[in-house]
């Protein structure tokens, strides 16, 4: 029969997946709003971010409570500490989606610049990273987590390439500087979403294998 701590950890897992689902939905909605210049959807993303913030705060409080009450060790400690970090990263992903929503509103308030940028692959890779970092977390799948880390490097490259396109356009079309600055900011928000998926994936590897792989290395903590 599962212990009370084990039941609480299962509840944590369920709640962090609920937060992850909300964050993923927020990202997808913000991207659709951007592609379709949909101000109503952008406003929905901004409004719904409050739910993400509230759930993140509840989860943080629950993690800290479990650490104080049970003083867990080994696997349980590793899991709760990782959830605490992932919780923050998911909230940050939601924040980036909200910021994209705000930039969409700004874009739509200005004359369309009419310029075409190659961002379909960046959007696809970013969406893939968000979905699969959650799948890796749900299943404690270190192999999938490592794939997310690899794809995040592609997100970085694609966002940098898009930023160059936008910056070049700003030099040629100064009358559209305002809307192009919004495009540049969206590019940055997508890159940051990728960064957070990488951090989540690194924590999944830690949860699964007790290996710290941040900063390009592998460190196995010593247990005394």
C-alpha cells in the first residue's frame, strides 16, 4: 500500500502535468494568434495566464510543505526538488506565451508590414519541444528528454536566423520599425520558451538517472 508521501507525490505529478498542459495550450494559442492576427485569441492568452500563475504558486507551496513535513531522501527528495524547479519553468513558459499575446496585440494595432519571414520551422520546433518535454516528464523518459535538448539547439539556431531576417528588414523598411520590433520580440520569446523546455528536460534526466547534465557536462551527486 502506498505511503502518504507517495500518494502526495502522485498528486504533485498530476498537478504539475495540469500546469504543463495549461502552459502548452497557452503557447499554441499565442502562436495561432500570431499566425492569424487574432486579437481575441491573444487577449484570451493574456487573461488565462492568471490561472497558470495561481497553479504555480499552489504547487510551490505544496512542494515546500512536503519537504518540511516529510524530510524526504534519495529518490523522493530528487523528485520533489525537480518538480519545484519544473513548476517555475512551466510558469515562465506561460509568461512567454502571454508576452507573445501582447506583441500580437501591438502588431495588430499597426499597419501590416507585408513582409514574409521564414518562421514555420521555428514554430514547429518550439511546439515540439514544449509537447515532448511534458511527455518526457510524465514518463520520466530520459531518452526523450535528451532529444528535447537536441531540438532546443535547433530552436536557438532558427530564432537567431529569424532575428537576422527581421533586423535586415528594419534597415530596409524604417517606416515599419514598430511592427518589426514586435516581430523581433516574438522571436526572442520563442527562443526563451525553448530555453525553458531544455531546463525541464535536464531536470527529467536528473529525476530519472540522478545525473546533473546542465552546463554541458554530467555530474553524478555523491550520497553520504
